[in-house]
């Protein structure tokens, strides 16, 4: 291409600003995109998770990202009592520039959680994830610089392409570690680190040698009961990729509505903050193994003039199938 399409220029600028990879404000509700070590780290038979994010809708639907995943423990009866081996599958779709760029990912994750004490309060985990990426650039939706006239994009471009869509595919490798602990069986705290794009796959629509920068993520959090049916949850994440970085931190209060530990109904209210970018109010509801979350980014960066303070809407849904035995020992796992 002798000149880049204007919309794609904007797309590349935003992609670099946001550390290149798709991201969620509710990072705690997208376990397999945060750290492969989360695979199988929950109290139940299996976990389903789904996420949807629409970022900067006032700027021509700049980004839309959705995921669906399932993970579950395997060989439970053959492992030591407090060890778990988890396996998971993740599907992710990311659309940029009003669907000009369409990215699809299919990933398989596995993680081994090693119990460190006789009560199962402390575990150390290592996880790996292999991902296949398929990216498509839809030229038919693009507007080029030489199409711009006094009446808008009404001209005819001189750009020539062999196909209506330009496509690239590659394999990606990710890994992560995590420590999770509890002091009394009622609270939980955790710290983790993950590294994505270990093999630095090539990513270029023009046949160049551009390689995808590794993404380093540090994250942690925990929860503690504070009395009167309330539990305080807090978490943070710091990510770096290439020359870009982001830090998000905050928390939520859980209000126990029905007082049933086996089948709780919890209402969550809280806020996270993406440093130098946005406030993120959060509202959640947990009932019958389901946890629904809603958040809305209130942009306060230099982009708020263009975004009209509208950063992005995000919803999440997690379902954990609990074992039928009401007298079983419940595992304390990270939840935010």
C-alpha cells in the first residue's frame, strides 16, 4: 500500500496506546485472557465465562471484544488431595475500526495447582496456553486518503489489492504463575504473573518482519469478610507491552442478601480506576452459581473530548457448577 487508510491509522494508534492486545476493565472476570495459571482455579466441577466490551462507541465503534471460555479439573481422583490439574478452552473475537480489522483467537490452556499445606489453604500454580490467531483486514469497508473530497469520501481510490480481504494466521504461546493463600479458610489473597507471546509471532499484513511484543502482566488481590454479611474484595493489574503500559486497581463490597453460604445471593458494588485514563464503576450480582457483572468506563484522559467521556460498556457472566454434596469442603479461590 502506498498510503495507509485513515481509519486504519486511527486503529493502529489506539492499538499501540492500549498495549496492542485486547483488554477488559473487568479483568477479574476473564480468567483465561489474564493468566493461563487461572485454568481450573475455582471451586466446582466446571466454569463457563463470557465477556463483551464495546470501547469508544462514539468514535466509529473503535473496538468490540467478546470472549467465551470453559475450564474444568481433570484426573481429580488420581491427584493428591489438594492438587488440581485444570484444562480450558478460550475463544476470543476482537473487531476494530467498525469491523475493518477482525481478529479471532482459539486457545487451549492447562495449569497444575500444587497444594502447599495439609489444609489446602496455600497453592502454587504454573500454567501454559497455546493459541491460534486468525486476523482479517476487510478492504471493502475501508476509506483511503485519495477518496477524500470536499463532499466526504466520495472519490475512487487508486489502491489495488489482490483480494477483498487480507489475512494472516499464526501460533502463539503464553505462560503464567500464581500463588493463592488463606490465613483461616474464610479469606483469600493471591499474586500472579503472566507472559504472553513468548514465541514473538510475526504479525504483518504487508509481508514485513514485524513481531508481536511480549505482554507482561502482574496482578493480585483478595477478599476478607468485614462483618454483618459484607465482604471486601480488591484487585489490581499492571501490564506492559512494547512501549505501552496500563495499571488498574480498585475493589468492590459484597452484600450477602440471603445468608446462605451454600447458595449465596450477593450484590456487588464498587469501582476500579485505570490510571490516567478512566474511572470504572462496577455492579454485580451472584446467584445460583452465576455471577453477572456490569461496568462502564468514564474516560478522563485527553481523549475525553473525542469520546464525550464515554470510554466503554462491558458485561461479564461467569457460571460455576458446584458439586452436589452439601457437606463438602469448600475451596477458597480468587474471585476478583
